[in-house]
C-alpha cells in the first residue's frame, strides 16, 4: 500500500512489540498476576498498587495490563480483549487517562539538569497537545520537545496545528527546540523543517555529528523562532565542557535549503503525517535514496 509516495510500514520498537498483553503472558510473576486477576474478577480492586523491583521483571507491563483489565469495554475483566479502543490506547501508551511516570527519568533530570529536589518547577503529567490546547495564561521563553528521539514518534506532536499551539505559548522572541532522529534520506527532518517554517519565521538545524550526511542514524536539534538567533552568542554556550558544540554544528541557511531541495518536503498536518513511513528506512538501515527513483524537490501535502 502506498500513499503520496510513501510505503506504509508497520513497525514497533522491540520492547513494545513483545510486551505481554495479558496476565497469562507475564512470565515469572504468576503469584502477582493471579492475585490481580482474582481482585478484578471478584471486584475487590484496591485503591492503589505499588509495583516494586529491579528492571525488567514486568512492573510496567503488569501495570498496563491491570489498566486494560479495569478500562476494557468488556470489563472490568481479568482477561481484557486487547481489541477495543481503551485496550489499544493503553497498550500503545497514548491513553490520556493512563499516565506512566518514569522515576528513572526524574532522577536523570535532577542529576543532569541541575534541578534541586525542592525545585519550584511545576510538572504536568499529560499529553503535550492536551496541555497546550488550553488558553495560554502566560508566555514562555523556551519550549523544549524531547519526544522524537526514537523510532516511535508521537506524530500528533509533529504537525502544523501543534506547532501553532506551541507558538501561542511563546514570547515574541521565544524559542522552540526539538531533537529528532533521521537517516541519510532525511525525509523526516525535511518534512519537519518545512512544517515548522509555516509557523515560525526562522528555523535552524544542528546535527549532532560532523558525518551527518552519510550516517545511518543521526540526532538533529531543530530550533524555531520568530526572531533570528544571535549565532555569535552561541559561541558562549558550551554545556560546561568548554566545547561550543551547538555553534559548531548549526547548519548554514543555505545548507538547510539544500536539505529541503533533496526530495519532497511533506507538510505534516493533523490529516496527514506519515512519520512512521519516513523513519522506516532508518529502521532498516537503508542508505541514501538512489538518484534513479526520480525524487524531486518541492513541498507536498495530501
């Protein structure tokens, strides 16, 4: 099946592909899953459960299964159907009523971002699209998106409509920074930059490595703003290690234009955002697109 030049590819990251979907599929925790299944069956579910233990024993998987058991359209049931909307959204990690709070991420934030334990920073555990749909009650100088640095990309956060919501929360000179991955074909980064340009006057791209043109997988830092950046000032940004990496790696505007001209620059919208298809060549470790395929420049939308 093809649409607008992209082959539809079904891909899921390894951990999600093989994650147990029922209590019966959880291995090595029969005493836990049996207790939970009986609690659901007998309508004796406790107010809260705490899953504790080392990494990899099934804490998150079991919690998701319990959430499915309680929210399944056929439930509450110890054997969720895994087919209804509730089960599907919980399994995919995009149910707004089931939120995974990763304590490991919180620990890293404290250690690497210099956040004190008693920090006054407020956190909101909800989908960014839902949060930004509110009427802005303040303006921010920086919005940082850190959801695109793996193969499983929440496409609804890549669209023009979402970018407009981000822009509404920024100051006039505010900065929207996103990190994303792509390969030598650069289909995703090309589409994302093209889409950002519909909402922001200036879009900058900084690959993480000098060999970005040929590497099978590269992390790109994309910066969008309505005021031009003071690129000279970036020389003072070194992350504390004396290396002004961002200033060295940020691409010249002409180079960004060359990337956009390498192929079709898709406009990502709520109606059309084939992100999985764009990243499929990266998953398959494919090289640059052969010149014989007839790809041309320009923008595209459905």
